[in-house]
């Protein structure tokens, strides 16, 4: 039960139906000219239909195109953008939700200004204190995308003039007045995350000695004057609030919590109706991005919200990976007044409605893979790794008039013109999602799994697999709720398929071991990652083989056993094994044949995982060719052709498989759920599809997207 979360609340004069807000997020779903097109309108309308109390449209440019941080950012710098906003307001109100705009200027992060060769709006010329480690983890294609947004140009930093500051304040005030005129229910002033106003608030970034700096009061002046100017334009009864950083992680001399509390009191005195508590980090640090603003650790900002509640008398909005039951508890304790959900509402827009209906188990969980924001950071449109409709709602919305009188229904795949019998082989994530979507289209689905249970095995894995285990459990529940014929402990062969006589077969049989083009000598110990998935397996293998610590240890040098484990590959499962082994004592070396390690992970998660491995002392080497695995040693050649021999008491072969080319039938890849006699399957069924790992996918996102595309074709 979530009674507090579902209770009504109020921000200023605005009454809200529950305490769930859609957190402001840049989506890159707007039109190139800043207008609101069908893609972004359907995206927000779906979250309104799902029951959130208020949607906060993220990063709305008050000076657009100046100050924009994404190529397709929402613009609201001119009256010509008002008609599109009115249309969005009508759609959102039709579902009983409120709409607010997060008023924004990118400051030193304004990619548009960099691309145009214009000086950035900053308080002072920045002093960069460390090397930027983000680019080192990028592939060439990703680096080209990121660089393309800037058109290859370097930023020009020019401290804002008095006239420039006054012009920015006017832009914020004019946008707020325009929002009220368009029927928008409130505005949030974005004074966080290193953007224009946040740059003035930070002691590390604002070294001015005039009235716009020099002291806390001076640094807060831009925010105070902006709020006052907005109040003068919209009146005392219009909801206005601001988002603040409670802290700047990894920034020497940056914003501290006491600074944020003082700023919040200044904002309240200037007319703010609420404080939205977030955090930021060093923008040059890849791992810092997952400290703030897109936090990786659960509830990391909760104590900041508690402190803010004690500092101000206006409502406090909490954010930052707060699970549903805990959100209700925290609201009940008075730690915050509202909770802003971002990624969770991308995964399941109907989360609030399902809670209200008592259908907690029906909520599709977020796996925190960062694919959503990872795409936006590369200039592409937002999408979700577990919800294939996110960002594509306009493509799959029901063919009904979309108006306040007929607001529509959830996007979905169209019912099949003719019901067919479809066999899905494999009960992992790709197979479960394929079976679920195919059954929803009206087909008769048989789901066959060689093991005695469904799922991808994440439920047996370590703590880091917990979000994935929740998602796997959700998929199993969805399959159980539908008329899907599940056949467990079934070894599928061609004769079995012939007897079933399906109209189509979908192979979701998992990954096979990569072909080994190198010798493995007698006495070498080479394991598959599945042999180290559970804690019991890990202890059983590492103890006798290495004499390693049997339980998780602190990553300290004196905990090392002096033995070495080599992990081949650097995908998600390889890095998970490397992390778990390193935590228990052995030295770990990760060898990757490709150019970029952990390429299957979205950029923000890749930054974090590689950082955590470095903290554990794990070494990574890319662009290597394996030569041989011997008893206690491994030989490889580096990118320059130099041969290296390293100790290797144990080798874990976690390399990703390579998909067979189109046209090669289904013979090339046979995973743990494989069909016996796979090469003859074409004799049993003429229509064969592949999804997930056996189709060359290496991530949950690819499994889900592949399942969606196959189900749409069936």
C-alpha cells in the first residue's frame, strides 16, 4: 500500500492529485526548430494518462537557440512557441495531470553556443582542475556523435556582463509569463546541474568580486533577481519554484549542503513556492555523472531533502532513485513532500495508475541501465531499455482522435490480422518479451525452455543484478497472466517442432561460447561465466583454485592473494565477474579484443563500471589478440604486435558471441537453450526469427528491442 504517495498535495496555489511528479528530463524528442511535434506531445501525454500528478517538461530554453544543451531542445523564447505549448497543455489536462516547465539556460554546457562559435554565459572563466576522462571510454562513433553536436569547436568562455545578466533575467521572466498565458500550471527555475544560474551559485565556478559574486549573497543574486522578476510578471498566485544542487560532488570548493540551505532560504524569501533538491558533480568526470545529476546509488539525495525540509517552510521535492515503497515511507516521515520520478516513468508511464489500482506487481521496473540519458548525451532521442514504446508513442498510439474529449489509450502493437501459432524457444529475457508481445497481438504462443524455470538467471546472481532480477520477475509474471502455453524442461529438437507445426519459430536460445582461435594447453583452467554466477559457485571455484577470500572483502591491497584471474571480454557479464572476483582478493586482468571496453553498456554506466574496476585495482587491456592459454599463464599480443605473458591461475571466457550473417539460416549460433539439429530446422518451419544474444545482441536493451521488432512482424 502507498497511501501517502497517492494522497493529494499542493505547491503554492496548485492542487495535485497525488505526490508523484514526472521529473524534468531532457529528451531530445522536440522538433529541430524547437517546436513541440507529435513525438514529444505523445511522450508527455502518455505519462499524464498514466496517472502522474504533474509533468515537468525538462530543459525548456528561455533564450533558445542560445543556451541550448541538446539539438532538439524545447524552445520557449518567443511567442511563436506558445500555440504548440497550449496544445500540449490541453492533452495533459485531459488526463487530469498538471503541466509545468523547467525554465533553463545551459550556461557553460550550451552545446548550441559552442557549435555556433559564440561565447558561453558563465560567471567567470573556469579553471579545470583535472583531465576529462569521459572521452577515453567512448567508441569512435560515439566520440564523433558527441563532437558533431559541437561541430568540432572548442568552447569560448567569457564572463557575463551586467547587460548580459540583465538580459538573461528578462528571458526567464518573459518565458514564465508566456507559460502562464499558455495555460501552463507552473514553472521551475533550473538553478542546478552546472547550468547558467548554478554556475553563479557555485563558489568553485563563480570567482567574481562584483555584486554578482564575492560572497554567498552575491553568488545567489542571479537566482534571487530571477525569481523576483518572474514574480513581478506572473503575480503572487502562480506556482514558481526552483531546482537546486544540495552539493557538488568531486568539485573542490564547490557547493556544500550549508550553501544550498542558505540559497533555499533566499529563494523562499524571493517568492519560491517549493524547492526541488538535486545534486551535481564534476562535469569532466564520467563517474561523476552518476553521482549527480543522474544518481546511481539508491536514495543518495534523501538526507539532503531531509535537511532542506528543516531549512524552509515551503514544500520540498525529492528525487534520485527512490523505490516506490520507500517513497511512500519517506513522504510519511516528512522527509519530503513530493517525489519526482524520472527513469521509472520511462519504464512504465502507468506506474501511478497501477499503484492506485492495487497492481504493484504489474509495474514494469527500471533496470537503471542509463540507456535513456546515454542516448540524449550523444544527441539522439531518448528511449528506454525495457519499454520499447518510450519515445515512439506517436508511432503506436491507437488510431483515435487525440483531443481533450478523446485522449486515447496506451500505445500498443496492432492486433494481428490473422492469429497464428508461434513457437518461442528460450525463456530468457528475449524469449519472455517476445512471447509477451506476440500473445498481446492475438497469436497462440508456445514458449519452450530447456531448464525447469523461466528467467535469465539474474535472480541467482549478485547484488548488482537486483534491478535485472526484478525485471525478469516482472516478465515472468506477465507471461503467467496471459494465455501462453509454457513448456518447461523441454529439449526442443526438429522432430518436436515438426509435431507442433508452428507457423513461425522465434529462437531466443542465448549465447554460445565464442570460437577459440588459440590453443588451451593441458592443466589450464578455463571457465564460462555461468560457473561463477552465484555466491556459492564463486566461493567453490575461487577457494580451491586460488586460496582466495571466500566472502566479499574491502578492495584493499593487503587483501590480495597474490594470484591472478584473467577475464576475457569486457561486456556486462565480463565486468561483473571481474568486479566480484577482485572484491575477494585475486588480482584481475580484463582482456578485450575490441577497441572499446564495455561497449554494450550505455555511456554513463560504462563510465561508472570502468571507474569502479580501476578503484578495485583491476587492469584492462584492449585491442589484444590471444595467443595461448597455458597452465598458470596466458599469452597475448597487444595492438603493436608485442607478445606478453601474464600469470593466469584461472581464466574466465566471457567474450561476446558474434552473430551469424543474414542468409546463413540458423546454423551458426547455438546457445544454452539451443535446438538439437538446429541446422535442419528450416525443414520443420519456413519462417524463423532470432532475437537476443543468438541474434548478436549483447544487452538487455537489444533483447527487448529485438523482441519488439520481431513481434511487430509476426
